[in-house]
């Protein structure tokens, strides 16, 4: 409704004072201008803003908006020219005309772009609500989720391995129990924090793969390589579920690489003896995409999982 007086005011501003032009023509032009503005507002909301703003492509959005408004002004001035020509009135193009066109370009751009503010605010609120709900859900179900990541079969196999060797190999049994206790400590305490050191995740993976190798009586080989400084803060259990899901498929070999830069962590897990397309990573990927939004990139191949995480 606010655009109706704007359209009529523009019509009277352009044609008022010319007695050759009828009042009906002025009103028709004003209503037509109002409807055109509304069309461009909806075009901005449902095409331009929806396509570019959620991706953060602000420069592309601004350029497309200016092109659209310029097209709108060109159409407006073409109709004005036709109306003036119909009554044999010819207006000269001069510096004032150019300044008027530029000011109209800016003013109409602001008017049309204002419609996207509500869209941005709505998306921002929805994004915040989604992140907040995810954090709350994560805090409430964190222990249960991490318990489920350590498969019961893994726990039973580890305890069975230790009990069978407690007399014959007490040193090895003590080491096994110690590593398992370190993993449980991570589950119960470190996983409750908002952030943990990447060192803790790496140590968990190292203990996990060592115990998995013992449980499978050497049928698994693994390597863990760390390049850079692992004392970086990340969400707890960021890389652990990937390794756990892969280990559940019983591959012959797992090679884990952490390549750590100042603002980037690259995690690579390469396997032999297992097709990773058979593993279900959908829940893990959905959770981590929501937590890190555009800061994480996940690449999956038949024998390789690669994560790249921006941390600053």
C-alpha cells in the first residue's frame, strides 16, 4: 500500500503542469508504475535475494539489483517518452536529467532492496534457532551419542581380551585397561565441554585403533600422522565418529593424517580392504555441516574421507 502514493506522486511530478496530458493518463501511469514497482520488489525477494544472499554473494546481488533497477528506470522513461511524444512534447536530455536518473537509481534500489530485509532477518532467526536447538540437543544427548559411537561389541571385545590375558600378560592387560579408561574419561568429561583440544581427539583415535587392532588379533594395521601444532580448539568428537564408522566395517588398514595450519585443519582417513560407499556417514555429515556451516568441507571417495575445517 505504501507504494501506491509513491507511484502516483511520481506520475504527478513528471506530468503535472502539462495541460496536454489528461488526468486519466497521469493516474493510469501512476497505477502502472505502482504495479511495476511491486513486481520488481517480489522479483528481488524471490529471485535475487533468495539466490544470492543466503550464499553470501553480496557483490553479485548488488550488481544484479542495480541492473534490475536500471532496466526498470529505462522502462519508466520509455513510457514517459511515449506519453510526451503522443502530445508532441519533446524534452531535452541534459545534466539535470542525468542527475535525476542517478538519484532515481539509488532511491528505487533502496526501496526495492528493503523488501529483502525481512527475508534476511527471517533466515538469520531460523539459522540461529537451528544452531541453538542443535546445541541444546547435543548437550542433552551428548553422553548417549558418544556411548553409541563406541560400539558395545568393541567394549565387550576389549574387556574379553584383557580378562583372558590378565594372568599371562599383566603388563599388556594393564596398558589395555588404561587406554580404555582414557577413552571413557574423554566420553564422560571432555565431551561435555563446548571445545576440546584437537590433541584429545587424536589421542582418543590412537587408543581406539590400538585396542581395535588387539581385538582383531592383528588383522588391522594403522598409522596416525600429525603435521603441525595439534593444540587447537575444536568441537568434541569431531573426527572420532568418522574413524569409528570406518573401523566398524573391518578394513585391513587405516591411515589417518592430520595436517594442521594456523587457520585450517585437514583430516584425511584412507582405508584398504573396505569400500567407504557402504558406510553410513549421513548423520555425522549432517551434524557437522550444521555446527560448522560454511567452515567445513567434506570429501568422500571409495577409499578416502577428507575433511577441511577453518578454525579462524
